[in-house]
C-alpha cells in the first residue's frame, strides 16, 4: 500500500506519470516483454552504477528478451527526495537508494546503518545485511509497497572540507551536507557542525558556491562527481558505512510470472556479488586518483584522533536509541561485533 502523501506540484507530476508508467510493464508483458526502469542518483562508473549495468546485462540475457531494463543514472529521472515516491507510485520499477532514505518514509530502523563507527570492517557490515537482521528490515518495507531485493556495499565514508579536519574542534560551525536522516543530522551535530540536507545532484554546485562547506561520502562517489575539485582537504575517517538497498515496486514484482521472477532473482544475486566485490577496490582506486590529482590533500588520522572522533560521536547511539529502536541497535551490535569506545 502506498502511504498517503502530501499534495504538491512535484507529486502531481509523479501521479500523472504513474498513471501511464504503472501500466507499461504489464502492457509490455502481454507482448512477451517486461520493462524495468532502474533509476539511481550516482554516476554510471561507480560500484552502484556498474552493479545496475550488470543486472541489466544478466536480466536481458537470461530472460532471452522477455525483460528490458532501462538504466537512468545521475538523477536523470528523480532526485533523492523524489525517487522512492516515484517507485511507490509505479513511475519506476527499481531503485538502489542509500539506506538513509528509508527513515523519512517511516521505516526508522534502517537508520541504524547511519550510526557512527558501528561497523569495523566490510565483514561486520555483511554479517548484518546477509543475516536475519537484514531480512527482517526488508520485511518492514513491504507495508510501504516496497520489496527489498539486495544490499549493495559502497564502503566507508570520508570527510571533506576546505580546511583540515583532524580534530573534533575543526568541525565547529561548518555547514556539512548530509542526506535526509535524523541520525546523520545528529552525527554532524555531535562534532559541532551544522548539518544541511541537500540532494546529491546539487552537491558539487553547493560546495563550489559555498552554500555548504563540506560533506561526507565514499571516495568513489567523491571522485566521479569531482567533489575533490571543490574541496581542499579530505580526511579518511571511515566514520560511517554507505550502502544501498536494491528495491522494487512490490505490486509490480509480485505481478510478474513466477518463472521470470526466479530468473531475475538469480540475476540480482549475481549482480550483487559483482557490485559488492568491486566496491572496496574502486574506492581504493578513487582515493589514489584523488591524491594524484593534487587538488585535495588526503589525510589519514592518527589512532588518537580516530578515537577522539569515536568518543564524540558515540553519544548518537544513545541519543537516537528511541528513534531507531533499542532492539534493532542491539541486534546489529551482536551481528557486527560492535564494541563501544572506552
């Protein structure tokens, strides 16, 4: 079921588009072809972008033309705030939003992934998403008309600004761009920064013009969007883990023929394996390219500096416990092996 949503000019456009688009996949199906519009907000040459292209390739090959997948990267169809509503309305069939996007639609438990330093490495993240916790969280999306298909990894985040960010005090008063998430908001406030929600497609211009002073993201996203060209300093903080959920319109998915859905599930499983395998390598390569560009100084914090950040930001775990859910946080701690700072 789609939530009732406030009327706005943007929503009216989505509804109008949905009236036509929602019928297209099944109209095509009658002609032995199903159309899947797969929209996302990052560049094609990122781990997410390449994962989407791999799914398209596998889906079209294995269904022998019964499925056509159209990829729309770089917010070509919808920006951050619009894309999930578009999926719910049937204007697109598939997305790969960051996990932070589910809090604003009422599934606040997903904001557990935004808690700072909750994952010590990639293995601890996968222990959560590939196990019962990840499965349970996906089930919570179904009441919103959304079916979760896979978790895609994009690695750990770095911080950037036009001043060095070594100590917590360096963040005081900085306007830092974030995605719309209460946890991400609290993360920045715990450092003394001023969080500013901004669409990813507007970030480069926002940094260039000084509307915001800095941001957080993975190296691959920073490099492909040329963020390093408008940020003089980068700190490899690894303070949070950025990941995505590949989701599909539930009604559309359940309306597919069972044999076709099985093929697409297999294609998604293999595309997920591919996307997750390249994420770490692509981020390392992107960081090397940023260093080589000479446009931004890359800094690795000392152990003492990293611990200073952990202690300052750990308050968010307690402060947001009621919003995210104590049981959810505890289950992620257990699966990931999280240890609080001393």
